[in-house]
C-alpha cells in the first residue's frame, strides 16, 4: 500500500475527527464538570481535521 500525500491527509483528518468526537463525548457523558474544556478541545480537533481535509489535493 503506497501512501501519497492525499491519503496521508485523509487518514490524518479521519483520525483527528474521531478524536475530536471522542473528546466531546467524554465531556458530555463522563466528565460533566469539565464539559466546556473537553468540548472546546474536541471542536479544535475537528477544525484541524476539516483543514486537513480541505488541504488534500492542494499541497
């Protein structure tokens, strides 16, 4: 399996998006007293994943 730049950006975006969703869900269900922090960090991960997905094919 050869990984080119587009596949690497795609996999990185997928992994970071999943981590962002996992952080948000951890804040909602497990650590209710830290929900704001977990949600902000999760939203940041999703924003970076969205940027990676937008950069795919342009670099």
